[in-house]
């Protein structure tokens, strides 16, 4: 397994996740082959091209189309510090990150029940619901923002729009300051830095350094205790049996089968019911 530091940093260095492929390669470095399958060419052309150093006031190179099929990237430094680069039209096309495909694969590693991304602000999308025990069913948002002002503006909007806690995925954590942390703690928000949490395994798949909890560790409830446990759970949270089934992500008929011992303890349905009864709901019990 290996870290993908350059890739995560690139997602915050490329404004709006739009750039010609040469910029993606420049920023991602050795991680470029990982992100390349997620890049989609647009119909728009870029106007600049990376320089070797990318630090001077006249960087980057300027793309010039002479109109006769000849396209070059020209150095803008008065002293011509780097040579021109011949390009094709394909080289000049702006590529965007396929948020749908990318977040779907990230979701598998992080324990997210993925939903098709829905834009919630500038480079912020809702991408599903958490399946982890600590924040189960909380909405998950992915933010890849290049400027501090944009991040904090989008973060404040989420605080207003979303009631209760949620999970926020960010490539790195340069915008996490004291003020942000106070809000995170106050609202019970889970702040996940992909740079710290996601690695690439030997098969080229995203994996988490904090794998999903093993539901096998949840003890099985004795058969003669199940009806009483369900009734106590319902009274504690003032919910119906249907709500219990919904929270456990099983059919109501399977809940009754579990109570009667008609499904195996080793089945996924039984484990989800046991896990719910063990962790409880995020909703406060009635006084």
C-alpha cells in the first residue's frame, strides 16, 4: 500500500477541478496514473501550459494556436527560460474530474452508502450516507476547494442547510483552523482528510487506513431475550418496529424472523439488527 499525497493535494490546487491533462500530470506527479481514469475531456480549450519550474511571475507557458494546425506552448519570460512545446488540439482540451466515478470508488473504501453526487455549493457535493457505527446514516459531503474563502463559505452554508451532524470529506486539511474546529466539535461533525485516511493497495484500489468495524464482534442476543430487547429499544427511542427495521436496513418481516430465530445469526441481516441494538440511535431518547 502507498500514500497518495500528491493526488490529494492536486484536488485542492486545480481550481474547480478543471485543467488540461498536462496540469493534472504536473500536480499529481507519480499519482497521475491513479487519477487519469477519472478525467473526462471537455469541449473547452485551455490557454496555459505548465512550465518546468512553475514559480516565476511569467509562468505558466501560454498556448498559441497559429490557425494552420500548429499549436505551441510558448514561454512568457523575457529571457526565454524554457523552450516551446508543440501541442495537438487534444493536448489543449480541459479535463474535468468525473465526480460520480471518483466518489463512488472512494465510498467503497470509506464505508459510505453512495448516492449519485448532488452539487451543494462550489466544488461541494453530497455523495451518500455513512455506514460506520460512529456516524451511521449521517449525510456525507465531499469538498475539493482551492481557496480558503470558498471553503469556509461552503462550510458555513452546510451548517445552515443541514440539521444535525454530518461527515465532511476533504482532500487535505489546510482550512481546518481553530474556528472551524470549534464548529466541528459543537455540531458533532466528522471531518475526514483523504490524505490521512485513504491509501492505494497493491491492486490499484482505494483502501482506508481505518477499516470498517467488524460486526462479527457484536454478540448475538439469546433467542428468549430478543422480544424484550426490541420492546425496550422501541420504548427508549419512541419508535415503531418498522422504524427499527428501517434503521437496521432490513425488511420488517426479517426483523420478526430474527426475533423468532428464523434467520441465521451469521447472516448480514442478523448482524445489522444486532449492530443497531448495540449502538443505538443518534436521536436522543425521550426523557
